[in-house]
C-alpha cells in the first residue's frame, strides 16, 4: 500500500484554498484504486496546512479494509472506493505562504507505518483581508437659518358702528411695540422690512351691507394713519408698490369661531354647531340670537374684539454671514448662539478646528447631544477612537438617536467587536445610507459577499470594488476602482490583484509600483500573496518586492 500510494488519490477543492469569514475551508475527494486497500489495514488521512513556523491540521478521516471490525468507512480490496474529506480551520496570516498536504499513516494489526506527506496545493488566498475598516459615522446637521422670517401684530379696536381711531388705542402696549419694531427694523442692518398688511373687520352682527361699508372704512382709517406714521419715521419702503397691502372682511365669522372655541361661554358647543350647520350669515346671526343668555355674553365679551383693524409687520431677521461667523469664532465665540456655532463648524476644513468648535458648542450648551455627537464624528475622522466613544456615549445619555447608535457601532467595529457593531448598526437603520455601508463591511469580514454587495450597492468605494472581485466580477472591480476618488496604497494593490487575474502584466507592475511607493509594507504581503503566484519567478516582480 505504501509503495502504491500517490497524491493522485486525492483531489482538493478549491484548487487554491481561500480565506472566507476568517476560516479556510477545504474538500478533498478521495479515490482509492482496485486492489489497493489491504483487507486488514486501517488508514488515517490528515489534511494539513504547513507554513514556515508551524502547521494546522484539519479533522482527520479514517478508512478501513473489509476485514477490520470497526466503524470507519470501509474500502473494498477488489473494487477500491471513494470518499470525501471536508473541514475548516481558523485563518492565520502565516497560511498565505503555505502548502496543503495530506499526511497518511497506516495501521496493520497494531503496527503503524507512515506512508508520508502528499502535497496537494499551494497557499491560501486572503484577498478579503484587504477590506478597509473605514465605517462611516453620521454627523447631525445644524438648524441654522441665515434668514429667519419674523412677524409682529397689533389690533386697533373700534366702537360699534364706528371707524374712527381712538387715541387710547394707539397707546396700547401691543401697538407701541409694533411701531417700535418697525422703526427698529428700518434702522437695523440685521432686520429687513418685507411688507406690512392691514386687515379690517366688522363683527358678524347687524346688516351685511352696513358691515361691509364699515369694514372698508376701518381699513381706510388704519392704513391712512399707518402711512402717515411711516412717512414721519422716514421709512422709504412705504412708497414701494405692494409694500403696504390692504383688505377688509365684512363679517369676521372666522374670528368669531376662534374666540368662541377659546371661551368658556355657556352653550358654547351649541353655538359652534350652529356655525357648522349654517353658512348663511343672516341665518347664523338669527340662530345665535335665539340662544338668549349666551348672546348677551357674546355681545359683551366676543363681538367687541372683532370690530378691529389688524396690522401685521413681516420682516426677515438676517443672521451673520459665513465670513462673520468665522471671524466671531476667532474673536468672540461666546457670542454665538447654538445653531450659529454648530453651523460655523461646517465652514472650516481643518479637522482640529472643527473639533475645537464642536467642543466649544458642547461646553456652552451642555444639553445639546448634536454638539457631542459631532465632536465624536470628527474624532473618528482624526483616528481618536477612544475620545470619539466618550463623545458618543455622552450624546446617547442625552438622546437615544439612530445617528448616535450608528456612530457607537463605528467605534465597536474599529475596536474589533463585530457582534456589538452589528447589533448597533441593525438598530440604527434610520440614520441613512452610511449604516448600509457599515453593515457591508461586517458582511465582508463574515464572508457573506452577497449580503455585502447588497449593502454597498453601487457606491464608488474601495470595499465595493473588493466585493465585486471576491464575487468574480473582475471587470466591475476595475471599473469601480477607477471611480474611487481617494488615492491610497490599497487601491493600487487591489488593482494589481485584479490585473493579475486578467493577466494584464503591465498593469500589475505599474499598480504594484504605485502601491509600494505609498506603503512599502505591502511588499511583504505581495511576496507571499498567492494572487501573484504566476509572477513569483518574474524578474520585474522580484525587483519590485525587494
């Protein structure tokens, strides 16, 4: 049996082993010929990965001859037989430069005889280990508005059936405030007067024709007074067409309904039902007057508030410009409001300055989870993983947010805690497309390339190209690499790997040259990377990896 033994008895699948999900699987089909297997013999076959400083054995399989009384697979002497040996072992980097052998040992009536080692394959492909652990954190945007609309209103109330403005109405606090606001807006570079609106009304009691004329007169008295005051204050916009708009409403049923809803008047619900049932103003007034007790209160407390002209001042509050915000950050950051300082951080490119701004925002506004989250975001970009984790944990104490959970998942992934990272990413899908990318990284590490491809989609990232290659789409991988904007060593190295698969020698050497110029440590990988096996004796390749 020993003299007849040959490696041809064993055929390995795949022909070159490959790391996937941090394990190396293999399957060996065994075919023993006729008149080979001694009827009394036991044969133990152990697949082994041998490398420079050690070896790792797969589970062994034992066969027996027809005459052996045991529970192993029997191989007939006359006809021979077939079998399958399968197994997996954890991947170690040393396995990239290795040999897969089968070690065969026989046992005949208790006497052991080594048959030797038979080499079946070279090396282990570990291209998935090129995956970049570059999870995408999520920044939470500010709510800064440079231009904020602001309006102020005041009423002039009239005596029943009259349209003259009483001096006492012009001394009311709300009217004084609105006029001061107009003057302040006119004098300020930060407040832009957009327009003024005068709306006049009559209460919904009495004849409709009378009320229509009355409301029109009230609109006239209010707008004339306002024009006079604006000219006194030298507000030039008053002459602009459309700056002062006027309208009147004969009977203010909408205002009546609003006041009724907010009142405690007896039979309030009954009156509101009347408004809902009838649209004719004459019928409405008649039905409401029939509710005698309630109508007395209405006439005293509600209707006088509807005999009015309403002035609305519409302005835009104009905030600091980008240049002003950056200048204030340098000269007087404490003057900045929360949204202003959060927005200012987005105006600077330097990451350390960004971090300083977010830290200042966090110090000035300690209850703002966005400031703490965004400080963590910048720390991730700076590689300060522990500092980022502290930021995100503080943010989560303030608000349990999808973006914050995604970012904590980034920290867990960067620290190698895949289960925790996957749990956090899965729980934060509302944080946007970054979460899908982050889950894609985990799926590459786990060896689930189909799921990784689904999560990555068509984003032009290195990891997307890597997964395409791992799924045997070399053309797609090269195309994606060409669209990756960032320039780094791994991108060139993967391009060389793909080019080697396509036997594009010039592209292999050009890409490796670029990769090594950016990261010389990749030479050590290339020397043992089975992806380049056909170039190991090539003089150009040898010169590059030296």
